[in-house]
């Protein structure tokens, strides 16, 4: 069959895929101007008592469509599924890619939490048994607990995504107390940073400590509690950090205070840099790339596929919190902008 344009302006409607159950989809143009011609010469139709063709001078070409019943023209059998190509972004092989993508991410998320829960239960027992000895001989750094946490994070992360480190030579020696800071994009940031194997103390909301196993393990590791809207709690947190750094332990801050929801870095608070300025400890900026794509903030039930990159920058030393804050933020932001 041939499509006859009749030398008229072309007006088309959206393409619809007609797919019979068990057969491949076939595109059909439901256009009021595309006419199926049954032969190569003429298209005849009886209009009243007169026979006329597409090249008759007495014919008004637009009258061709006055009596066309579009419902019969595009009539679809009951065993045919009407499927718009818009649902598959123009590809007949991608009918419902978004739904399948979300389903796969949720399955990966469930598996991720299953692995981390099983690993945490067994490793928490090890941490609990060794805790009395840790308190006696290594109260501030708690190296054994951090080693257990590194094993836990590694067992959880490796089956699901790859972590690449850049600038490991910039890390201070393990015995050197430092203030580590980084951007915050995802719940996965903690897992990624634990793989570094440094004995730094995180700062966490007090509500996390009530979580079974995970919260208890954080308490044994010496994680510092914080009530965000409580000024007294914030002051106690800073004093605790200063004391830990003076005792030879390192601390870790997310200066933004919360996870970014759009990938852009927020304003840095100066608490971490005040600790560094008062103790003389170096500030080690770290840029995290990719964690927000794998598990965006607010979507912790899903885990997308991909990889994570951790960039460790050269330590910054100074006694002015504002200057330290500006330098650290610019250093992290430059890498984020470059990779975006």
C-alpha cells in the first residue's frame, strides 16, 4: 500500500503502537490526512451522484475527510494493546523503563540493608567482647572498634558498588590527631568514610543511638551525640571534640550540617574549624562524589548502581576559623564543580 499526500499540508497525530498480545508492536499513523491508496493511479469515491478523483478541479480536497469516521478508521480489536511510544521514550523496547529501574533499585536497597544487618550483628558481638579492654588501654582512639567498623563497612559496600580513592598520600599519619571535613550527600557517606580506616569520631544525632545494633555500635566507638536545635548540646559537642583532639583522637565533621538534596554544597558551619584553630590540628578536606546518585537524600530505601570516588586533599593549617572554613569549602567545591 502507498500513502497518498494529495499535495496538501501534512497534519499528523501522535504515533500509537498497536501490539497484539504475543506479537510485536506495529506503528499506526492515526492521521486525518494520510490516505491509504489501494492502487497506483486514482482514488475514487462516490459523492452524491458524481464520481470524482483527487485531481478533479471541482473537488475540494478537504471534503475528502467530511464523512470519514475516525472511530472506524482507527478501530482497534479487543485483543490489541494500545501503547503510546511516549511511555517508552520513543523506543518500543523500553515500554516501562522507569518502573523497572525503580524496582531494581529497591531490590538492591533491600539486599544492601540485609547484608549490613547480618554483618553488623556478628561484628557487634566482637566489638562488645573487646570493649572492656578498649576502655582500659585505648579509651580515646579505640582502634579495635574502628577496625571492626571498617570490616563491617567493607563487607557491606563491596557487593554493591565500587569505591575509588584519590590522594591517599595526603592523609596524616594514623597517630596524628586531625579534623576531617567533607561534603554530605547521602547515607552512604558514613560507609564510604569508614573504609578509610582512620580512627575519627563522627558527630551524630542523639536519636540514632537508640537504633538496635548500629546505634549501640556507634556508642561503643565513641561517636559524639548532638541535638541540632539545642545550643547547650552544640557547645558540649564542641568541647568534647576539643578534648578528643587534645588526647590524640581525630574527629569528623559534615560542616553543612545535613545532607544535600540537590547535589549542591550548602553553607559550611564554623564549628569544625573552631576546633582546629583552638587545638592546632590540621584540617583535612575530603570530597565525596557519587554517593548522592546511588542513594539520594530522602530515598534511603533504594540503591542505584554506580560507583563512588573519594578525593582526599592536602591538610590545611591555621588559627583563624573563618579562613580555614573558606579554604576547605573552596577546595571541596572546586572538585564538585569539575566533576559535575
